[in-house]
C-alpha cells in the first residue's frame, strides 16, 4: 500500500493539471501561450536528448560524424540537424552569427554557449543544458562531455550565448 499511495497522488496531480490546462485552453490567448510553451519544451527536450546521446564520442578536429569523431561545431551541427532539421554553418565563429544574442542570466536549455579557447573570440561552442551545465566536444584526446560554466577555465573564456531561431536556419 505504501508504494501505491505515491502513484495515486501522482496520478491525481496529473489529472488535475490536465483538467486545469484543458479549462485554460478554452481562452484563445492562453491556448496560444500553452502551445508556444509546449513547442519550446519539445524542441528543448529534443536538443538535450540528442546531445546527451552523443556523450563519450571521441573528439576529432574537423569531425562531423559520431563514427569518425566530432569537433565542437560538428557536434552542435549534428545535434541541431538531428533534433529539428536545422542547418548551421561549419565553424563556431560562423555559428555565433546566427540566432539571437542572449545574456548569460537568460540561458535556457538548448541555447548555444561560446568561448575563446584559441586566443580568438567564438572559437569554441557547446549546448547549454541548464543548471549552469553545458555539453560539448572539448579538444584532442577528449570526448563529448558535460561541464559546468562555473569552472574557472570556462568562466574566464566565456564569449556569450545565442538562441537559435529555427526560421533563420532552416534548410
């Protein structure tokens, strides 16, 4: 009985949430807002799930396939392509010109984070996951991994962030 009680509470909450959302959807403005939020959530989930599926893939300069290895921009391009058929340019610098510039305090999962790792701006890119974490293909000898933006190395080299606009990058 103890194991069933949390399940019943969860199902009750789920039903009440569904009921309140259904009631709200009758209002046109709320319906549009809920649809937009659902689309954003779905897109973000797709991006982060696709990115996480590549954890452990080896780094390869110029690499753009999991079989041969990925560099940072190859990793980001592949994740975006697999998630929502979004085409991005080849290099981190070129990708940094796409989408909308956002402040670090506005970061949401799926946003791109850029760093100066080669003594030039926007030379490295990763995908923000939330909770100050990002996923990226780091460098020679490394593998796709998750790291914290709060680590001194990344804090010092942070160049900015972008939110990719689907309409701008569709193939």
